[in-house]
């Protein structure tokens, strides 16, 4: 006769869960790093591609608006009429960069101005004036106005148009021949004089009508500036 007593089943204990919180923390840390990487890549893409598209459109609008205002109101100063976009004090052409190269020049060198083309250093001479017409522009991002500045050579021309005159400057120096620190503000003096004995500088003759182009010396972040000096060779009424 069988034994009616229940057979006791062995108790199986579940192994304790170890490191659950640590694994979750590692997982979220990994997710955070991936997201941070994507944000960084997005930022870089925006800086090197997105800003170029946006700035190119804005620069074209400013050029067109300025030309229209000059044609329609030749006797009115640039700042006299209300406009939707800033009008340029001048337009700049560099024939070595192609027939279609034309960009606005606006007052100051703030981030907003440089995002829209060339900036004219405050306190320096105006187009065609005695002294130094000193300009700055980006080499990368925001339309890259001076990306190809290293390709310029002595004798290349820079044409500056205002409402009623066209000023043609010829470069006297190779842009690759002079790099200065960001603090080297002597390059925008009325007659730039290099503090380094024997260093590159314009011909030291008072009364000259000069132009100075400045941009980053490297394609990526740098505190150094590439410099090119030139002088006025022709002025004509538009």
C-alpha cells in the first residue's frame, strides 16, 4: 500500500540580483554620452554647413537691397530710409574669387556683422580715404567670405563700391607672408608699422590710401590672423 504523504519538493532559492542599480546607471550614462555626441556633431554641422547656407542668403539679400536703394535714391544716405535688412556702407568684389563674388561691408566687427559679410573696423579710414580702410571677414562659417584668401597674391585687386564711387586697391603683400596674434592691432593703424624689426609692413609714407584684409590664419579655431595690405590705384565715379 502506497504512502499517501505528500512528497516535499526541494526549495530552490533565486540567486540574489546583484549590481542592478549599477547596470542601470551605466546604461543611462552611455545614453547620455551618445546624446551628447549627437548634439556636438549637430553643432559642428550647423557651424560649418548650416551657417554658410543661412549667411549666403542673407548676404545676397543685403547686396540686392543695397543696390536697389543706391539705384532708386542716389542722393539719399544709406541709413536714411527704413529697410527690412541692414544696408551695406559698401560692396566688395575680389576678381580673383570669380565674377559673381560680391559681398556687403558693414560698420563694426561684431558677430552679427561678420555673419553678414565683411566688417569695417571702427575708427579706420573709409573707402578711398587717406589712412587705412581695414576690413575683417570669416574664413570658415557664415558664408566663408575669405576662405580663399591664401590664394591671393601681390597685384591682385580688391574693388570697393560705394553709392557714387568705385575704388580699386592692389595688394602689396602676399597674405601667406604675415600672420599676427589677435592682439596685433597695429595692422589697422592709419599707417601700419610692424613692431618687429624688418617685419612685413606697407611702404612707410604718410598720406597713403591703404586697405587691410584680416581673417583667421587657419581653417579651424585660431587666435592668429592672416593679413594682407594694399593701396589705392584707381578711383572712379559710378
